[in-house]
């Protein structure tokens, strides 16, 4: 029987050990740019939940692959995520002082180093994956990650987010913004995981539906937590409101947001169950956990 917490911890720990190893390999004692590796280490080891790499590893196993083979791809998606967070916290973007309960990278290292540390965490993943890729499916996983992170994925979402700051955005804009900014990396995690596990196109499609729905539910929960004084987000509370941002919460209100979280979670679960049956146990349980998270 599935022991969800134990399995989550196992995936999380193997990701963190791999990330530490990557950091160690990239430290050069005699360099004049050690601030850069220090900033990368600070952001990668600042205690995130590691949801995306855990999802990727679980999706690989669900499709019949081994977590060991998927590990470089899992570490890669966490680096891409981490890179987006440290850029997002810059004064030119969301200008935040706190992330995961700690000072943001730019508060510790300054803007210049953080811009470079974010860029480095965007290039390093592709170096790691290219070095690890052995099958055509591994290469297709790299493509999935690149596409979902890029212009028509997370970057595009961030562009909409910043362009609409202080302006009223309607439902259509809010849906596209969040689908790209937050949802794209969840889709990438599941689809890339299934690809490195040598899953079929039909299986990747089911993973995509799961990722799409999880992404939507995740952002809906995030918006609720941003307004909940008891939530443990490790970030400055009410920042969306302060920056005059339109969110799912401002468009749908609390009641509809909560209903949508339930509907999307159920749809995510069904998409995987139909294709993977019992093998989807972990990711189905993860969907349930994310729905009721408070951090
Ligand atoms: C340079 C890669 C790069 C990107 C530039 C800045 C940017 C474009 C995009 C920002 C995207 C962004 C901040 C999305 C927010 C997604 C989100 C809900 C993050 C919180 O995820 P959690 O809760 O965080 O998984 P932890 O701290 O647990 O890792």
C-alpha cells in the first residue's frame, strides 16, 4: 500500500542530494565569481517544497521508468523553477523581501548577481539534461521543459502578469496568465516525467490533462493563501492586493474559487486513473494533498 509521505520524502531527498552534488561540482575555490555560485546555492537550498521534481520522478515511475534515470530532469525543473522565483522577486518584477521565510536572493546578493544566478539556473538544467540524455524520449523531455518554460509558457505568463499590474484584467486574461505562468511548469513536470519513463503519446496526453488541472487548482489555492493570515507561505502576505493585481480570487471570489479547486482536482485525478489505473496512486494522492495545503 502507498505510504504517501514516505514516498514524497524519498523523491524530495534524492532531488536535494542531486542538487547539492551539482552545486558542489560547480564551485571553484580559485574563481573570482564565487558570489554567483553562492547565490545559486542560496536559492536552490532555501527549502522549497520540491513539488515539480517530485511530480516528474513519480510520473516517470508511473510510466514504467526508474527515478534514477529521471533524476537529472527532476533537478533541472527545480532549477528552472528556482530561477523564475529569484527573478520574480527582483525590484523590477514583484519586488519582494521574503521568500520561503528567508530574505530574497536580491536582498542578500544584490540585483546584478541575482540576474546572473537566475540566468545560470536556466542554462545549467540544459547542460545537465544534455549530459544525461540517452534516449530519443529523453531529448523530447528536454524539449517539453524548454517549451513550457519559454515564451509560450512561463515567460509569456510573467509578461502578462507584469503588463496588467494596476490594470483590470478580465477572466480570459487571468486564465491565460496563470495557465502559462504557473500551469506550464506543472504540465512540463508530468509530461517530461512520462517521456523519460518511455511513456506513449497517449500517456503524455493524460499527464498533460493532469498537469493543466493541477496548475489551475494550485494557483487558485495560492491566491487564497495569499489572503489567509494563518497560512504559512513564507512570503509577504497580501502582495497581490498591494500591487493591485487581478487574480483568480479577484475574478471568481472565494466560493467559486473553492468549487473550482475541487472540480480541477477531480478532473486531474480522473485523467490519470483512466490511463494509468493503480499506477497513478501517488500522483492522485498528491493532487489531494495540494488541494488542502497551507504553505
Ligand atoms: C528567468 C526562468 C526565468 C523566468 C523569468 C520571473 C519569471 C520569468 C516567471 C515567474 C513565474 C512565477 C514566479 C510563477 C509563480 C509560480 C508559483 C505559484 C510559485 C510558487 O511555487 P511553490 O509553492 O514554491 O511550489 P516553493 O517555494 O515551494 O518552491
